[in-house]
């Protein structure tokens, strides 16, 4: 009986708790704390997350597919997206208030984990992005996003 009870309380096979627990909205951009608000929306088979302008930066994440090819708009959450390289499952565009933008598509490393927050979306991210002015590192990123209206 104890064995049956143990299995009844265990997570179903293939499920794993998310490693991402969003604790706010922001990140560190080249070591400097950055804080903002976020919205998300479905655009075709993709999910777009917009991090509003604040403290000299704004960012847009475009999530297209997971590593197994599942469309971002159809994926069961939590899900992880590779942000690095042209053939990755998504990318982030970083726009400074002044100067040229940066993209993770030309970066060497990056991930974003998307989680469900009672019908809204949240996520954790870290990536490198490249622009005409060089490379920037975005670390310890976290957002809680409401649906765009």
C-alpha cells in the first residue's frame, strides 16, 4: 500500500518542475541592474515578449520553437528556448536608448525558459548579444508578463 501511495503522489513521468521561478522583471546588462515591465502575445506560431523601455534599454524576445521543433504558441510549459545562433528556437533584440541594437542571433550562448503563471507568462533568461558596438551580456533575467492588450 505504501508503494502505491508513493507513486500516486509522484510527478507523472516526463514532467519536471521548472527551474525558472521568476522573481520580478529585469536583468543585469553588462553587470548593471535593469528593471522594467513586460507584456507577451502570440504572433502566429510564435510567442513574443516585450520588455518595456527603462534605464536606457528595451528588449524583445521572439520565441519560435523548442529544440524538438514544437511551436512556441503550442508548447506545454515550462519550456526552454535556445537563443543563440541563426538556427536557434528564438532570439532577443536589445535596443539601447542611444546607439545600435544588439541581437542574440549573433551571440554565442543564450537560453530563455518560459513558464505559466496562472494563465500569464513568466520566464528566466541569460544570453550574449552582438551589435556594431561589440558584445553585451544579459544575465539573471526574469520577467512576469501580462497579456498585451
